[in-house]
């Protein structure tokens, strides 16, 4: 479904990715692992169309991202991709419910359906009592749960998660990642996860290891991990 072939990229004079190839199947959970500076986040951003790689190609469902115009790539990210970052990146002026609803509003989903989808996620993620609060008035774990809800509410084909538990303690991090796996599996959404946490990587279907901007290995994780 999502294929990067010989992807290369530099920032100024520093080569960050050097001919990396990776493919993601529909519904698959893939962890990008490796030491700091190995190119994990840059590869994720290239696969998501947030960065135009200097070399190589990225294609989603057989269509080259480079062959799309800026508006078409933006539309793709709105309709088919979801994003979770290390900090929740919620809009501070909006309530928790409004933040979760934002992708649906951008897609002009009817109000009744928006309310139903958002209400369901608020209940499942234990956020219903916080629906009218703004992000500054909830905990980091609660904000990150809302970020997961916002990433999946429009039922994307792929969720890109960049260190989604990096700012949380282990207990809150486990809750967030379990919710992500559960919701993504129900919707058959693929997940591309950047993490330094080996336990999170083992909970994915497959891990892709990078080192010094190059592919260092790709292998299934321990049997049974796909149960998540």
C-alpha cells in the first residue's frame, strides 16, 4: 500500500537517509527503530509526504507522491493519513472534543456523524468527562489519548506516529499505545511508528532498523506480538 524505494535526503550538508527502501502493507503495524540520528523520523516524514526526498520515490496505493501537486498531497494527508507526535500538538484554543472532531470538519462530514464518532471515541478513551476542557487543563496522558483519537477518527489508511509515548511515563505510554493498536486494528489502518522503546517495537508486526541513514534490517517481531 505504501512503498518507499531508495529514499535519500539531506539537511544542509548532512546526509540523513541514504537509499532506504521500505514497504507497508494495509493494516500492518511497523516500527522504525534505531539510535538517535539514524534517520527514523525523516523516513517517516518522507513516507507521509511531509518531506519531499531528494532521491528515490514514495508511492501510496501505486501513486507517486512526487507526481502530486501540493494541494493533492494535502488532500491525501487529510483523507488517508493520520498523525500522532511526541507532544500531542492539540490546538490549544479548541476543546478536547473539538480537537478530535477537527479532521472530520475538514472533510465536511455531517454534524450528526461527527458527534457520533467523536462521542464514541471519547467514551472508549475515558475522555468523556473532559470533552469540554481545553488541552492546558488535562494531563499529558489524557492529551495524548485525545491525539490518538484525532489521528484515527476519520478512519485513515495509515497512521504515522512519531515517538507517541516519548513524553509519557511508562504506565500512560502503555495505555496510549494499546489504544492505538486496538483502534487501528479495528479500522484496518496501517501504523508506522517511530520509537526508541524496544517493548513498543516488539508490539508491532514488524520492525525496520536504521543506522546512519541506511537500512540495518527488517524482520518480524516475536510471535504473538500482533495480538497487541
